[in-house]
């Protein structure tokens, strides 16, 4: 019985492999943009308003993801000199600015400009949240 089951499983695997599409050995670059959808800017941050010292060579453009455990978050902090754009990629996040709070869900975003001082927290007691963050930061020297 076990031999029959194993034989049938092996034959099914071989048939599946035989019917799978062939992978090309070489892929060529497209000559023009093709098949690109939803190329919409999430937001723009005016860098001039930040009055950042030095020149662009003194800064890095950083992209990162952070995971917020249930109840996790960041305390109030300013963004003068550190502009950014944040998108919620998983879960729910509450962001606070002054006395105002708002709930952001997957796909929502916020801008971090020269006058932003804010905090954020994952309000869930069971689910993690994830943020995709792109910001400019001074180079570490």
C-alpha cells in the first residue's frame, strides 16, 4: 500500500514537472517601459524647508521596514532635518501629532516634514504592524 502511494506521488510529481512552462535561459531588457502599473507618488517632501546644513553628499537616502509588535511604537520625536515618507504595509497604526490622532491601515501613509513632531503605536494586542519608511538622514561620520 505505501509503495503504491509513493509510486503514484512520484508519477504525479514527474507529470507536474513535465507540464511546467520552460524557464528561458536568457532574459532580455525591454526597449521601453511595459507592464508597469500604479506608478503614483505617495507624497513629496520639500527638502528646502528643512534647511539642512552642508550639501546632499552629507546625507543618505534610506529605505527600511520596521515591525511594530502588538502595543509597540515610538515616542514623540521631531523630523526637522530628517524628512521622510512612511507607508503602513501591514496592520494598523495610530499616529499622533499634538492633540490629534489618526488611525492608518495597510496602504495609508504619512509625510514627515520639517515641522512634524509625532509619535506612533500599534494599537493591536495580538497582531504585528509593519511600516515601509523612506527618509533622508545625515551620514554617520
